[in-house]
């Protein structure tokens, strides 16, 4: 799966003021790592925001969202947001803001050893 260049550029612009941002290809998308922690991923027609798990159920009430499910398991705190649901700057900023707020308290995932 390729990632959406327009969404990618919007995320880049939103994170441009942050010194510790790294881009990594993962999960068929482009992940934006902030301070060594996954914050936002850009896919073909949606983004994924990593938010406070306590806000997960409330966030899913918003239009154009769905939980991240991998291997039959729902990941609390990881929300897909359809491109249509983030067309407006206010909606886009809402999701980026939630991801950045949680990033401050999220833990860094341990590094995996290469085989």
C-alpha cells in the first residue's frame, strides 16, 4: 500500500515545529515518529493517530473513524481517520493535537533485535 502524498505533506507541515520527528515506512504506510515514539501514520486514504487509550471510545464517536485492528485484536489508542473526515483544518488539527498530547506521555517501544 502506498501512502497519500497530500496527507503526508499536511502531517509534515503540522509537525514541522517539532525538533525530534523521524519518518519511517511501516505497516504499508509512512509513520511519523515523534521523540522516538509512533505518533501519526499516513496511508493511502486515511491517517492513523496514536491517542490516549482513555479517549479511545470517545474518539470513535466522531465521523469517519474506526479502530485499528490487527490479527483480530483491537488496539486501544490507535484510531484510523478517513481522509474525508480530516478535510477541514480544524478536524485535521484535532487529530494531530490528540496524537501530540499523548506522545508526551507515551512510552518508547523497546528496540527489536535484528535476526
